[in-house]
C-alpha cells in the first residue's frame, strides 16, 4: 500500500463502554474511583503498587463490597476521564501526552513508575586496592525499570601501572559519563573511591572484572515502591489530567 492521495472511508468499532467487575472482599469504592483488578482477578480501588490492571471508573453510589471475594459486582465504565495530577517530578505536562501514566491512588496519576515515598536509592562504593596494574574494569548490570530487564556494561581505564587511586577512579568516572545508556547511574567526583548511585528507580550491580583490583564494599540495596500503569495521557488542564483508561 502507498500513502493516501485522497480521502477514504474508515469503519470504526467501539469497545464496550461498560464491563462488570467482581470486587475483592471488603473494598470501599467511591463514585468516580479508578477500578483495577489485582493479582487475584478481583476488583480493587486504584493504589500504589505493582500488579494492578486498570479497568475504568466506577460511576455508582459509594459502596463497601461484601466480605467474600466476588460476592459484589459493579459496572465500570471504560473511556477517557479526568484524574488529579501529581506534583514535583511526578507532575504530568503537555509533553507527556500519549505516554503511559502510573497509578498513585483511586483518583491520582503520576509521570513516573517509581515512587519517592518509601524508596531508597542504590549505592555501591569501590576502592582500588592495587595501583600498579595496567587495566581496570568494572562491570555494571543495570535494570532501569525494576522489571528484570537487566543490561550489562563495562567501564574501563588503561594505566601505565603508575596511576594513583584517584586517577583510576576519575578514568572510570569519565568512561561512565560517555555511555548514554548509563545516565541512570551517577558517579561521585574527585575522590579515591568510586561511589556509584542509582538514579530514580534504577537498580544495578557492580563487580570488578579487570586485572587491577577494585574492591566493592557491601552495596546499599535499592528499594523502590513502584506503580502500575493507569492508561494513556490524552490531555492536561491545570491540576487535572485526562487519561484514556482503555489503552
């Protein structure tokens, strides 16, 4: 096929506007709440955490579901709805239109998957223990999303066997800065130790693989509270954002 040179008729099939959702036991649903399915397949209000599958918005009266899973069923509407925007680095702007948003609670969405609250950045510290070698290498295994999508990279510094510890660390820091895909890992500057810090939501593992020894101390583990996808952003109006929950 080639690009259009004239108009054409385009058929359209609309998805169902409502679906019936069996609720999890003892859930409070307010009118206008985002409804999701959890890992058990029962409906719950939107909340921070992985494993939720967004369905749509509840338009009925405020209710508390029965004490047995699936005993209460509600109709949930799919479509485009307004939600509260987040603040700071999680605020959604016009530049985010057509990007996936992430669920904060049953009426709020955010730009980023990882949540600052309850999260801890990962830190690893390496120190050259021998400065008479000619090759220093550090392997970094990086998972930017926390979803198990690990990628491996190698930092290297070639020495004439007389470099100081700071020169070795500076060389590795320079190599790190040259790898665009490693922008999520930051190296502290100007010291005789290589301090690596994971950016927001980034997990990594560092290991010495070179002839020259760089000893890594115990790593401060990265802990990130992550959010589930809530749909696609289609518009921004001040403190409200419009999200297509069917996409």
